[in-house]
């Protein structure tokens, strides 16, 4: 290999690493799995980043449905069909409470925290914590406050 060709190759490498470390480098979104076990979602609380997707599996007789007023204002709610696995991409930061429609009265619910939970943490603090979803709401608040 001649010296001129080596010099050209050595000049490329520093620029390559600058591109990789650039704030404009695209980060790949992740897919995180929540699985139904009995009448609970595992994990109950999932922390992801904006752009990530959550997939719910083992949904034989279950659903995943957002709880009104306990998702960020900018986000649309969702309501999966009972008995079908489901996935959803999350783009807005905040806390999302969801439940299984047939088993919500038994407290079957979960939480997705996307990025920084501060956008709607106050809504969770003000929510009714006495009903069947109260325990999940309390755990969501505790988890969010410790991030």
C-alpha cells in the first residue's frame, strides 16, 4: 500500500467517529414487552424513551386500555381488542395508566413512563387512590418521583 493511500484512509476515520458521536445521530427505538401473568401485567411499571414501542403479549382473555385523564394531554388513548396481542409506539413524555377492561375491578393495571414523567405527575397525585386501580397509581407516583 502506498503512503499517499494510507494518509487518505487515516483522514477518514476521525470524521467517521464525529458523525457517530454527533447529536444528530439517529438512535434506534426499542421494543419492550409486557406480558400477562394471571391477572397482572409484568412488569407492572415500564420506563421507556420517546419513540419506543410497548408490546403486550399473552393477552388470551385480556385487553390494554388507557385510563382517561391519566395519560399525557398530547397523547391519544388506546383500546386493544380483548384476546389479541397489541403494540403501541409512545412519542410524548409522561405517565400512562392502562388497565385490562375485563379485570380492572380486580386491579389489573399497569403503567408506562415515557422519558421524563413530570408532564402529568400532578394528575396522578390528584387521582383517586381508593378504587381498584389505587395501588397501581400509588406505585406509579413513587416510581416517577424516584427517577
